[in-house]
């Protein structure tokens, strides 16, 4: 029983429910697997909450990080790994060609918002209701599950320097800018991942960007979750959205704490010139940049198509496992990151996601799978991730486990 650590874990969103009276305690992780303190091996789909695309503890990353550690983790002054990592990162972010490293995605979002305010001289950040852009004050308004996220009737919750817009609602974008001429930037995700992988409707993100431009506002692509997960680059770029600033994290460090802001040179110059404060004892430290450099060596050769295909096969396997037992299940998202719904069709907006969310069934599925040594997130908007370490054979195992779970759940 934990008595010192609040809630038994340092981030509330990562807590797992007790099962059979026992708390899940991870002992180690490697490839597609996590082991608990009783040495039970689980196939993992949380993957560090998306922190790795190449699998847990990839040897290439572990070796590079270990070497950086042995070499001294904290020289503090500029070091040669930083420019190398920035060059690798920006080689894949097109016109967002300059980078600043931070330690977490939340920090990166915070800095991107600050840059946008300085660049425009405006104060509001518009974020998607039910979107998750980290846990700093500017962007916590309207988290999924909050009353603000519902945006009922004509309400537009606004607090301090944050205002909300309705994801996938084209008219709402026009209305937002008609109501408010103090918007520095719209921050958007390629899909509303933390509200259950709700895909952007065709043309929606491009419409947001065009409208923002017309009104002199910037676009921040929050790619902390999606960047480098589904392709070697920013997912929004693949959807025809360019952005002025972007945040990346998770996948770029393979489990080591590192994130980044990339942006148009003239905006990033504000940080260089000291107009915008950027700081951080640990920002861009050698361990973090070694993780980025090693990860990019792996990602540039990663067969994203094969990864996508394995994820799609898993999604179809899950659907048909439940269908065999008369239970309708569907999924939303993209191959290597998706959400399971106990519903006929996936949601296309947050209101539908709320209507389809079935917390009790998701929890039951979590418990049933966990007893069979497969880990999924225990809440309705949770995501399943597939990594390069999830081989065809492991995906087959997963489908088999889902079939057993479906049988048990429908008995
Ligand atoms: C889209 C998005 N933005 C920002 C963050 C915050 O990143 P971090 O948890 O590294 O602070 C997350 C984390 O899940 C995220 O998914």
C-alpha cells in the first residue's frame, strides 16, 4: 500500500485500477512488453502513453542514452548533440525549420503559446473543446469530461487567455473569429486523440487554418501525440495543414523525457532575440538529444506502411472477435493509434463521443484483457498504440486474446 506517493503514481491519468485487490506495479519494459512485480509479462498497448513507436527500451536508443549518461548528463552549456538533434528533427518538419527542445509536451505547448502571443501581440489561445494539449494553465480549459468541453447551445467557455472551439464544426470557426479579434493562435491536433481518436472531418483543419490566417492568427499544430507516429513527419502536414508553430514529443524520444517546439524562423527568432523567454535547466540536455538522434536513425527507416497495416489488422481482429459473439464494437483512429467503442459507428465529434462512451464496458474489457496479460487503458477515451516491436506474431496473439475476452464478456 502506497503511503508516501500521492495516489500511488505521479500522473493521475496513468493510474490503473486495482485488480483482485492488487495494484499493478511495473517492473520493466522491453519491445512490446511490460512486466509486473510478479514477473508476469503483458503485451502493452499503452506504450508509455504513446511515448514510443519503436517499442520499449529499443537497444539503439538505450545504448545512445547510456553513452550520453556516461559522458556526463548535465554539462549545461551548449553541447554538440543539440544541433544534431535539431537538424534531424527539422529535416522532417518542412518550413518549421527551427527548433527549441523542452522536457515535456506540456512545456512545449506553453512555449508555443507564448511565441504566438509575442508574434501577434494578441492574447487569446483558441483550443479544441475536449482536446488535450498538456496540463499547463493556458490549455487546461475544456478538457474531455469537463462541463466546459460540452459547449452546450451557444456557449463559448472562455477563461483568462483561453477560449474554446467545437472540433469538426466548420461554422463554429467562423463564429469564433467573428466574436473575438484577440486570438493569437488556434492550437489543433491532427485528430482529437485524447477524446477517443476522433478524426478531423475532411477539409476541417484546412478550414481552421485558412480562417485563422484571414484573421491574422497563427496555427499551432500540437503533434505531441501524433507527430512521427503515423508517418515520418507532422501528421497535419499530410492533411494539407502547414502551421506556423508545432509541438512534438513522445515518439521523438522513445521514452526519454524530451519534446520540442518547431516553427517558422521569423517566429522562433523572437526567442533568439530574447523577446520571448525560454529557459529550463534540463532543456535539450545530452541524454534527451541523444534519445532524439538515435530515435530518428530508427524512424527514418521505419516501415510506417507496415506498422499501419498491422494496426489495421488488429482493429479488424478486435471488431470481428466481438462480432462472433454478437457484440458490436468499432474503432476510431489510425492504424497504430486507435480507440475501441462499444457502438455501431465511431464518433465524428465530441458530443457523439460522449454519447458512445461506455466506461463500464471499457473497464470490464481492461480487466478481462489484463487477466490474460494484455494491457489497454482502462477508460473510454483511452488509446491503443501499436509499435514496430508488435510483430505480426504478437498481433496474432493479441487478436487471440481479444477473442477469448469477447467470449468471456458475452457469456
Ligand atoms: C496532444 C498532446 N499535447 C500535449 C501533451 C502533453 O505532453 P506531456 O505529457 O509530455 O506534457 C500530450 C500528452 O499526452 C498530448 O497528447
